C-alpha cells in the first residue's frame, strides 16, 4: 500500500473534492461520560476554506459535548471513487447569522424548518488538523497534514497504522 503526504492548497482542494462527493459525513464527538458518539451531518456546499461548518441546535448534545471536549472526527465516503476519509480536528459552536444564510440550502429544512432564522440554531465550526484517505481502487493511503501549516504528515509508524 502506497501513498503520499499533501498539504496547503492541494490539501484544501482534496478536502473540497471529498466534501462535494460525500455530501454527508458522520461527525463523532466525545460524550460527557467519555463514550464516542457519531451522528450523520450534512456537509457544507461551499469551497473548503480551512474550516468545515455544520448546522446544529445550540442546546443539542452535539454542542454540549464539543464545549467540554472539542476534539472531533468526521468520516466521509465517496462511493463513485471508492474513497473513504477520516478527518480529525477541533470544533466550536459559533452562531453567525450571515454565515448561516450563506451556507443554508433547502436540504436542511427537515431539521431546521424556519431556515437560518430557526430558533436555537447555531453553527459548528470544525478546524481540521489532519486527514487520511483510503483509495480502494488504487490501494493508496493519502495523508493530509494540517491545512495551511507546515507538516511532516506524521511518522512512519503513523503511516503503517493506515493499512489493513
């Protein structure tokens, strides 16, 4: 199994490709009692700018959990390309009405019936620190280092863990 390490603009472009193809991810937080909790979340339909944005309710378990422990993981799958990705990072809630209006799309109406004006709505901002992509067709592991920062992409031991 081979692969490479990418960073900077190439990393941002790769993450944007994954987001557009997957459209939904599993966002995993750490519960107040230390358990991992995953839930499906709709990915933003915008160019990746170094942060991923999700809509949530300010009083939800998701937001309460990330306020206590901001470390999160997102799992994405591109079924056409047969690529799976795991993106790790830190999250925070950030109610920004203008951003909510920019990122809003009709597919969110089932959860937030009044659109960006839904009472209790907030945004969750995830700042990715690293990502790993597995390509089933090419048998490659791609390590994406911190976006916008210099990175070695991890140790050789980290790369060995990515295989099967």
